C-alpha cells in the first residue's frame, strides 16, 4: 500500500515542556533549534503512559526518546518498566534512572518505540544499521503497539537504497553469505569495525550488508532469508509497525497504518 494511502496527521511537537527542558539541559552553548531526529524522539516519548511496559529502541533518534523518558521519570515521577534493545541503550537508560527489566520479566509489552533506516509503503521498514536488529525485532514483536521514529529523509517509495542488514552466525558465515546473495541477487558484504575487524553484534553474530537497490517484495525476501541455514534474522520489518513519527526540522508527521480489512 502506498504511503499516500496511509492516514496522515500533521501536528506540532511543541506541546508541553519536554522539548524546552531537553534544550535547556544541552546548555547555553548548545543548539537552540531542535533538529528532526530530536523532534521525532521527543514527540514519541509522549506516547508512553503511566505503568506501561516499554521497549526502548537503539540509534541516534531513539537516543532522544530515552533522554525524554528519563526526564519524565525524574520530573514527573512516571512509572514504567523498560526493555532495552541493545547494551548501548541499556547503559543510557540506567544512567537516567529508567527502571529496566528483561523481556522475559516484562512479557508482553504495551509499546515499543524504535528508529528505522528506511520507511517504505505500508510502514515496511529496513532496520539494523546500528547492528541491533535481532533484539529490535524480538522487542517489536512482543509489543501491542510498535511505533517507529525517524527524520523525513528515511521515508522512501521503495525499500532498498539503504543496505539491508542480515544477521548471521559466525560459523561458516562465508557459505551463508553466498546463500544470502542468491536471495538478494547482490553481493553480501561482511560488516567491519573501523579497525577492520568483523563487527560483532550483542548476540555474538556477524552482519552481512546487502545493497539491494530496490526491494519490490520485502515480505517475500524476508521469508526467503529466514529459511536459510545460518541466517539469524534480517533487517526487514514487514507488517510490524503500527505508527510512524516522521519529523523535519520544523514539523512532525504522524503516519498511522490502517488496520487490515
């Protein structure tokens, strides 16, 4: 379904004191203007209500979500229990005093909020640029409502411009990479750190990045990748997101996925 057929709501973020407080904490020498990623993260934090079990995403946009939630916990006394999707998010949340639990302890989540590398038609997503795609998918799948947050540059008509991450086990990864390439029809490149060593996920796996260019049927590709021995998970999130908060430097757009007929 084209994005144009999704329900859109244009709204201003500047409601309440959240944005002003965050800017104040940056300090007088910081930027006075809130950029798109900040705007999306701060707005999404307002979906969290008292007593909720919340999945906390990973990445530069989700960072602002966690910052605002920490502020609400501290200033408003907001009571929540949160499940982080990465060690980075866990460390940030703990530093802000946000109560954390494991996914097993939380059970079903009320809401999960996370960023995306691309948002396509029907709120199909590519995620995993930060390397946390497996935990992100597990947390999103456990949530009654999954909200994706991003700046407007992430909204596309066809997924695939951003390299598709595929998480694979280390053992025999070279053979797995060939199988992944057979499905994606492009080279599968092992992700590496700045020092040239293979990037290792929080789960001890490798990531293959696939520059697909255009993914015309993301649901089918996701299914085919999951069938491959050695593949743990792909960065295709299809029929998972219920709502997207997409921001520019001046506005925020709420895109709601209508329920299936």
